[in-house]
C-alpha cells in the first residue's frame, strides 16, 4: 500500500486533481480550467468503459461506442471538433503521482496549452480520465463529430495511450 494519502471518494479525487491542475496552470500564468458538465459526463462514461481494460501503455485506448457516449452526454457529434481525452491508470491513483502524470509527461503540453479553458474528470477503479475543452464553438462540448477518432482524433479531439502511474 502506498504511503501517500489516498482519496476517500471519487469526487474528492476528481476535485483534488482539478485543483492541482489549476494551481499548476496558475503558476504558469495560465487561466484555471472551469468545470465543464458535458466533458465531465464524457470523462465518466469513458472511465466506466475503461474499468475492465488492463492498465498498459501499449496502444491508444479504444472505445467502441464513442458516438453513443457523446450522445448520452448531450454532446452534438456534428459540432465539437476540438478537445482532448487524457486517460491515466495506475494502482490506487495516488494524488501526487496522478498530478505528476498530467504535468510532467507528454500530457503536459495539453495542460500547458492556454487554448484549453475547461475540463471534465471521471474516475473508475485504477483509471482517471481528463477531458479538456476550449471556449471556441467547436470545443465547448455543447455539441461534438470529431471526438470519435482517437479515442482516435475528432478533428482535433484526441485520446492517447494511457500514462501509467509508477509507484
């Protein structure tokens, strides 16, 4: 069992990570990420789908029913073209390791990007998913078509191989 503090519930974990990401961004003189309800819904749905997938960095995360997830979250698949899906996995999702995962890895280029102004977070077992949004009409997640592919790449909505947290 890690010696780091572990979260007592899912909402604490997500709120603490968002607070950490925002503190990090503010230290870089970037604006804080606002909670985005639709992105949060999508992050939750993706985390639910990842729950039974092994925690490996082998390949991009594949979600079969991506368009359905968008629809369930009220995201118009014909509207959203900007955003990024950042899955991470690791045993116990230790808070300091989780924050480091997003700020000191390849994911940091997205966390450091001022175009991203909103975020939604979702968690399931050893998986955390951060979905970043922009304030543009194509990235506000009021509606979404490009999200489908990386979890391939929705025009510019992307998902990447999960970062693995090392203890």
